[in-house]
C-alpha cells in the first residue's frame, strides 16, 4: 500500500521494516478516542473558519459512519496500515474523497496520538478506580461480618499479639483507599489536552485549542507544544499507581495463600476460585491468588519499560515513544483482570474462625498483656517484660500456655500476681483492652469501618 508520506521517497518501505514500524495491532484499541478527537478537531476547525460547513458535514458524517462500522464489526482494521490514525484517515478519504484529506489540517500524528492515549487512559483509569471501590467495599463487608473473629497478629510471621480478622482486613481497605487517591491524583495532573501542539512547534492556523480541550472534558491545554507531544509522565504515574495496587494485591494474595494452607486453615476459598491437581486428588490450589501475585512482576516491568524508554530520548517526539502503549495497555489490562477475579474471590472466601482462635491460643501472644498487667500494678515495664520472658520459657519447658499455669507457679515469679491475671490475659480481653485509635479494639474497629464507609461515599 502507498504510504501517505510516500511523496518524498523513491523506494517503498521494506516489508519487514514496515511490519516492525506498524502499531495498528495494538493502537487500534484507541479507535473510539481517535475518532472522537478528530470529530472535535473538525468542529473546531470549522468554528475557526478553517473548514467550511460542507467540509465539516462530510467529515462528521464520514467519521461517524466509520465509528459505527467499527463498533458493529462491519469494518475491519487494515493490518497493513501504519497505525490507527493513518487507518481512520485513509478510510475517511475512501468514503468521502478529498474532503477526508482536509481533516489533518493544523494537526500532526504526534499530538493526535498524545491526545488519544490520554483519552483512552482516562477511561481505563476510571474503570480501575471503580473496581478498587468495589474491592474496598467487599473487604470492608467481610471485616464487618468478622469483628468477633480473634486471630494471631504476626510480625516476622511469628505470632505476636491477638487481633481480629476484621482489623487485619481493614488494613487492606486503607491501602486500597490510598491506591484510589493515587490514581485520582494522576488523573488530575494528566487532564490537559495536547491537541493543537501539532508536530512540536504549534501551527500557523488560527485554531482554538481551548475549545477542543473543553469539549473533550479536559481542564485546559498543555501549555507548551513541545511538552505536549513529548510528555508521557502520566503513563509513568499511572503505571506507578498500578504497580502499587498490584503490590498490595500481591501481599493480600500471599496471605490468602498462607491462610488457605492446611498449616493455617484460617480461610476456605470457594471452589469456583480454586483449581485441582492433575495427579494429587486431594489438592485445592489457590491459583487465582498465585496468579495475581505472579502478574505483579509484569506491571512493575511495564513501569520500568516506560521509564527506560523515555530516559534517553531528546525532545520532542521520537518513534521510541510508540512503545509507551503496549506497556501501559498491558499494565492496565493486568490490573483490571486481577481485580475482576480478586473481588469475587475475596467475597466468596469463608473465614474459619475456630482455627483462627485456636492459633491465637498458642504462641504466647498474650505475653505483652501479662507484662502490662504487672506494669499496671506498679512494676516498671522492663522488669515486667523480663519476668514474663522467664515465665514463657518455663511454660515452653512444661508444654503449657500462660492461662494453664497455676497462680501458685505465677507467685514464685512475683507477689503482684493475683487471680485476676487470667481474665487479663484472655484473648477476648486482650483485644477489648486495646483502646487506642486505630487499634484492634472492638470500638476502634467499628470506627475504622465507619471511616471506610465514609471514604467510599
Ligand atoms: N504510531 C505512532 C505512535 O504510536 C503515532 C505517532 C507517529 N508520529 C510520527 N511522527 N511518526 O507513536
């Protein structure tokens, strides 16, 4: 096929080079945005007296018919086209003749692609925000249902202090709420229209960039045309935000994988979100969680690819920048796909409170509370800490837990011990006594649930 820019050349582009150069197999994804941008561009050209009414009507009709035909499948993408922009323009010219050739007045593919990608990513980022809200809601509801489920809280994956399952889940709500604001922040900064930057230097036509920006829902225009066509900061910001989302989902996945193992059995995943083994009949594997954990690396890779692609290129547009799209499309699709299975997987996950409670009973996770007991009776914390350490060692030797040790045995360590110590170190009171803001205490957890619900509004 003859290239639009063939005029300057004597020889056609080599076939392999042509395939290498072509981006239609991935940028065709942006056809709606490309046509929407062109429609607004044509309207602006007409309003500014650069196109006449007939030209506008032809272009408008032609672009809308292409949009309809692509939507319905009546028109297929020409995989020999160089990119989506060339394809739409060539198709337009096929349909309306020379009128189609007027559309590219006061525009370049450089600002066109910059516009399309911003429009596309704005839609996708909003999809991701909606999915994140849905996930926060599901996790919050699970927390709400499990405010009484006591489990061991861990540090170093060693049992540390009793917490509730609700408190643990709410930690993820806080992370995911921050993730939402990270995407929102990026959206705010990227919501400026590059269209009208043209190739790099602007144009000699009396265009109205603000008009196009306004009609496309932007907060304004990119103020420097060189920056307008060269800026891909928003891709990096979004990929950074997506990487953080994946990191959070991956940590959550790791816990779900641990919790659903026989070693923990704190949760049972629904059959519809687990798989079997081809050889071991007993197996029920948490594949979805593992895949989410595994796919996190790809999204980090996409971020790295974009950062590295941009670091050495001079202003303004360079073809390297065509590589922005596959990376950000992959990151976007990965996050969306992961969220789409993660949400129902968590929703259908059943906590096994009995096992959580049993695990909380072992591992001396009430030892801090025992030390606090002595401290509240006047002993300095460090001394209390030391005594309790000795008591724990004694219990381990005798294979008993703190609540199984007799008062007589306790008294040998300190006169301050009385019968009320048993109540003090019960798991329920360990949780109930935690009254600081943000703690695992029952009231604090209620406050956290209310906070999450407020944020979701
Ligand atoms: N397909 C190109 C891209 O994605 C469009 C811009 C091409 N501009 C150019 N001057 N070759 O970056």
